[in-house]
C-alpha cells in the first residue's frame, strides 16, 4: 500500500500549530479532525493515483446520520475508477437544523480546500436524505461548486436559482422512496430554469444506492467536466463508463424490467450523445419500444402514478383534518390504510407495489412532521398524543412514536396509557433499556414498580425493583 505524508497546517488557529498525518492512498481514512478547537471529524478517500503534484476533483459527501466512513466507502469504487477525492462528514445529523448542518459542511469544505490540492473547476457535493438537502444548499455558500448529486431529497432556493445558479443537478431516488416524486419534480424544475439537470431512479427505498449505481451517476459529473474542457478527454474511461452502464440496462432487460431499462437507456442517450456514443442506445430503445411487455409495464406505471396522486391528495387532506381535531375514532381507518398498502406491497404488479412503499413512507414522514410542528407550536396534548399514535400505526418498528406517547401520557398523569405503549414497544423487540429510563417527563413513572416490572419481563432486568 502506498503512503503519502501530509503536513496539514491549520490556519487561523494558534500560531505554528500543525497536525502531521500519514494518509494511505486507496483506503478510507476515518475521523480526521476539522481542527483542534471543534469536535468535528471527517473521513477521506484518496485514489491510488493521488499525488500532490496535481489538483484533483473532489466530492463532499453528507450522510444524514454522520456515517462518513460508510458513505465514503460507497463512493470509493467511483472515486478510484474516475479519479476523485472523497471527503465525507461524520457530523451531519438528521434531527439537526439545516442551518447548523450547513455550518458543519462549510467547515469541512474549508478544511479540505486549505489542505488538499483541489481543482476548483471540479468541486461537487452529494448527500442522502437530510444530507441531500445540505448538498443542495452548498452551491449558495460556495459558488465554486459545479454539481450536486442529491439522493432521496433536495433543497431549492427559487430566487437564487433564477439569478445566480450555474451548477448542474443530478437527483436520485429509489423507486420505493417517499421522496421519489419530490426529487424528480426538483430535477424537472431546475431543467426548466435552464440548469443542466437529470433524474436517476434506482431500485430501492429510502437508502443510499449501491456503489455500482453511484459509479454510473458520478459518470455524469465526469463526462460533463470533459465536455466543458475542465478535464482531459479520456476515451478509455468514457468507454468503460459506457460499457458498465449498458450492462446495467441489459441486466434490467434480462430481468424483464423493460420499463426501467427503457428509462435508463433514455438517460444514457442524453448522457453520451456529446461523446458520440448514442447510436447503439437508440437501437436498443427502438427494440424495447416494440416489446409488448414494455408497453404493458409503461401502462402499469402510468396507472400507478395516477392512483398515487389521488391517494396522496386524500391522505394530505384527511390527515390534516384528523390531527387538528384529534379524531381518535379515525385511528382504525388509518390502520386499515396501512394494511391495504402492506397488501399492495406484495403485489405482482411492480408499479403498484413500489407505489405502496412510497405511500407508506409518505404517511410516516407526515406523522413525524405533524408531531414536530405541534411540539414547536406548544399544541394541546390531545393532538400530540393522536399524532404520536399515528407514528406507531404507520411505522410499527420505530420506537420514536412509542416514546412520544409514554412521555406525553406520563406528563398528563395517564400512567395506564404510558405502560400500555411501553409494553407495545417492548413487544416490537426493542432492547435499549437505558433509553427507556431517559424518556422526558417520566421521572415518577420510571421509578414505579409497574414500569420496571414490564422492562424486566421483556429484557430480563430493570434498573429498579429488581428483587
């Protein structure tokens, strides 16, 4: 393994302060410090061809749970094949405000700009979920950012887009992701605003795409840089990217996913046209268009989209009405909706199944959003408890809703309900005993024999009344 020895001088701190770090090329290095005065770290990947004698493209990556190492590992394949430095924050948090996350991202980017040989013509940002929102903001902070790869969410400032935006946008979302349509519509809006913009769907839900899919997507950044003259044209790399993505499309076709193969080939036609490699793609698109199965699948996806739009409108309206009135009598109706969506997820009609996953995710997101807004507005307890119960209906395995009910019921003196939902939470297989004693507003409840007895019954131990 080759090593590179870097002296990283931290400007703006104590005079003469330096950090000496030996970095290995070709592996992800974790928990590098932003500086000595801030407890923030990042992970970095330097391709095996890295040298300080030239300037390098960089992709800043933002994972919503601060998993910089994991995120950098996902980008590693593309970074090595296409020659990028990857710098991934370990401190972006899903529940943090966008402003604070942007401040964290800004400190990371300034650090990397100061201590690594970065080519300012090829600076890119990427992120997933809340991290995608951060990545989308960064061109407003650093106009040098040439492209954004936003996965599973995005953020758009309409005024800025209309006046100053010069970056390219590549939106990505899993077919089962509740944010699928949001990201797609963002990409279309940016294209209408005369930005270079594309939408790349992929098989999956609310998650990072695979390393292979990321490699194909990052190929857009690489090919754009070549087309603009920011990067030397590399016919070998172009052919490699083209061949790999063509194999992905062929794999979809062989898997009888003709509609998805057609979507990918259509994206490829635009992607490779400037590099003179679209003739074969056009032939494959023409052949696919003749297939009866493609026509059937296209109809299925069209029908699913219409049905989804109708259900989304109904869900938004009824959920808003029920939350405002704290209509506990309608909880059964919402349980039925989830049951129907679960049944539909097992459908042989892939378009309907993916739609059902998206709608389930939408309801989960709406319940969390309503609860957060009610908390901030210091709403009455009934709407809060109603929305917390919805959280447990829409996402049975997520402990957040159960803990919210336990907290609210305890503060209201309703220990019976609190204990009922404590047991429901434990029945899901929840094992984090310490967190059960850290739920806000439960001081008296958690000291009670009943609370500890339930925990001991399911976990084999409790903090109090253990004899």
